[in-house]
C-alpha cells in the first residue's frame, strides 16, 4: 500500500501538469460567448458557446443540452480539459452547452420529463425536440465559421435530451449519441423498476438534491436541498417509514414527486413520458452508449437502441456497451468496478476507436467508421470486446435453468411433477440490504458486489450449479419465470444472477479483498408481484394459490468461466435501494407504517427457472 501511495503521489503532478497544459491551451485557442437563443414561443434559452480561434477551416458544432447548468457563467471557461472532451476541442469543434427550458439561466417553465408532441400546430406547441430544432437553426445561421454540421451528445439526463434532439428533424443534425439516456422512469430508469419505486435514487435526486424544486426566475444559484444527515442510509430510510412520510418531508412544491405518488400504475401519464414514444423515421446516425453496470440508466441504453431498431429500422443505429458504471466511459478510468477488474482502460479504447471517430466522420468527413460494428459490447467474465452485427446476438439461444431441491441449479429438464417448494419469511421491518457495508449514499459498486452477505440470510433463497466444466457465455435479456405462493396478497420478487468465483481465486491485488468464493452480482432486477399480469391493472394474490410471476431482467453480456459456478438468489426486499412492499394489496404510496406485515413466501422448485440467453460455446 505504501508503494501504491508513493506511485499515486509521483503520478499526480504529471496528471495535474497535463491538465494545466490542456487548460492553458484551451483558453488560448478558444473564445467563449454567452447567448440567449429565442425559441418559437418567445422563451430564450441561455447557451454557452466555445469557438475555435482557428480560421483556416470551417468547424462542426457539438452540442449538449442539460438541466445541470452550463456553468461557469460569465468569463470563466468550462473545464473540458478534465476529461476526454478536450480531444474534441483539439479537433476544432465548436462546443455548445445549453441550459434547457426553465433551468438555471434559461427562460420558460421546466418539466422533469416533457412529453414529446408529434402534432405541433402553433408556435406555442413546444417540446424538447422543438427547442433543439430552434437552437440548431440559430447556431448554424449565426455562428461564424461553422460547417453546417451539428452533433448532439449527452450522458444521463442530457442523454434524454439527446434522444429528443434526434426527433427534431433539423437537416443540419447529422449525428446523435444518447449515452445512458433517461428513457422510461416507470420500467427501469432512475425512479422505478417494473413499477417499484427506487427509493434512494428518487428521494435523494428529486428532494435531497432539490432537482424538482420550482425556480421562480432565471438564476445562477442552485436549488434548495433537503438534508439527509446520516452515515447509514439503511437505518435512515427505515426510520423514515412509509412513503407518506417521505412525501411530507418533500413539502408541497415538488410536483414530479407528488405526481408519482398519484400515478402508482402504468397509465397515460407515464406513457407520455416514455422517451421512446416519438422514435420514428429518425434521420441522424445514432450512437447509443451505456454501461453493463449502470445503476441509474442501464435500462434506457438497451431500450433506446431496441426502439430505434424496431421502430426506425432505416436509421443507422449503433450500440456500445462497456463494463462501466454510470458515465464511467467519460471519466478516464474503465479498468475496474469495485473489486472486479476488466483488464484494460476500456474507456480510452472506446473514446479513441468509437466515439471520436464517429463524430469526426459524420461531422467533419474525416476518417472512416467501417470498423464500428452495429453492436460493440464488452463481455465481463472473459473481459473482451465483441463486435457484433446485431444485438441480441443471433446465436443467443433462450435456455432454461431450473431451481432444484437442496439449493441446486441445473439446466436439466425436470421430470418430477410434484409441487415441492422452498420457503422464506419476508419481514419489511428487517429488509434485505442491497449491499453489505454501511453507506451514506447509494453506491455504484453494488452492481458487481460480493453477494455472500445475502447468501447467509434466511430470507434469501440461494441456488448453485455444479462447477462449470466449460465456459458459458450469455448475451441478451434474462427472463425470470417463478411459480410462487404467498400467505398474504402481495409481494416483491428480486432475482439475482451471480458468478461464483473458484475458492482458490487470488485476492484482489489492489484492495486485498478476498476473491476466493466471491459471488459477483452479474444482474439483478425486482418485480412488484401485483403487476404480474398487467402493469396498468394490478391484481392481488390469492393466499396459498400457486401463481406465476414472470418478468425480464435487463440484458447481460457475461461469460461464466470454466471452474466457476452460476448462482441464483431470490428474495423479496432490496433496501433501501427500493421501497418496501407492505405485503398487502393496498396503495403503497399512501400506506401507513402499521400496514407493513410479515409474509411467508413459497418458491416452487423445478417449476421456477431463469431463461438465459446462452451463446454457443466457441
């Protein structure tokens, strides 16, 4: 550890020196302008423009629209030199960043997810696509020395605005890259997964961080925040209790939180806020980027690409998935996540071989994109990039793996027709934590965390294969198909797919964490049982009646190596990552603390399975 510390100390001046040199270069070679661009309805959106001083050629425009501020305001320069965006500057791009409507210094009214309007009839019919169109139109007509080609990119919420930009229809918009785009807040991004509230993320973002706070006028000041003063988020969220207590703490001004509390089921309100709703005949070339282990918007990446392929097949759409947490591809570090190593600087490979060549080709006519496949996906476990002609891979075969007696897991088709089951008692007062350690905020590393702590709980069912004699590679969505019965009328089901490392696996050389027997989380998802037949029309369970609960987990790209084991865990709480189900068929968003009850849950063996997208071993 002393040697590592010394190495960091020695390297830090070099890193700082490189950044200082880049910052000096940027300030010396770029001019900053702040402009307020008029929209069709009269609102003006505050925009920072960084123009190359170079006059020897015309320059393309690369834009990001954001709710997180285009600061610094005034004479200060945005620190593009702190990440790989400085490479675009050295390629001579005009860099544009804009405060979206109703945020920070832009005029107008902010809406957390403004629905796409396909039937605009007057200048008052606006959405994020029209705001993008009007911005692009102004930029290409008013910025000196631009070449008439525009690209848009953005990560997370700006990824949502990138998707909307692609729907604008402006002829100058040639290439768009939605990256970890917020896409569907009911099914899988940020606030909910399959209708289950992702409590920590939703409350901390909208209330704690103050994102949904109303803003009376354009301002450079951040929103009012709600202090979550704790070093133990599990204890704090448990003490807060039922969801009405969180709503009371949020106050009366957070419209999006309040709206969620009165829209517990999938309805027209949620459907209008699905970013995929407007995808049709998309003209610009699309590069959809995300992380295998994105704890926030992994769903949006897979589903945005899927929607482009299905709803806009003529669009030139490409997919890149790396072994990254949320936004890690832009952070100059893609070598590991938590205790899991990926063997190389995956982010740098992506930047230099995919993203920058992509925009250079479509906006500058430079280089080639022949080496960029339809789908470029990193497979964890084997730690290799695979360049594929489609996603999911054509040779991925849906293959069931069954939960067996005595904690066994097998691909062998069951022969016994008896209804055997394993049971556990789910207690909302003592929910299963999502991670072992005590934390202040939700971690990003939980996506690959060791699950041995959960295996030791009596309210978690655990099943293992025998030691694998060959590699098994999965590529595509995983389907959980459970047969269960309950002692009450509702329950949640968390299903985890886990890679168990050999007992002789050496310790992590950096963290010294014991990796022998490590239970690496590969993928997990939650399902609210009441939605098993319909997300729009929830249905109570009949106590004691065997009932199917079937749902899809996000896609995986992982190789279980020879000598490893495949593990599946089933549980009913995942706290405080998700809210707690009272385990009664009542309105959870208006439940009382006294409504939460224990429940016995039976999971039927041989009838319950996961359907894995197995790629033929090669």
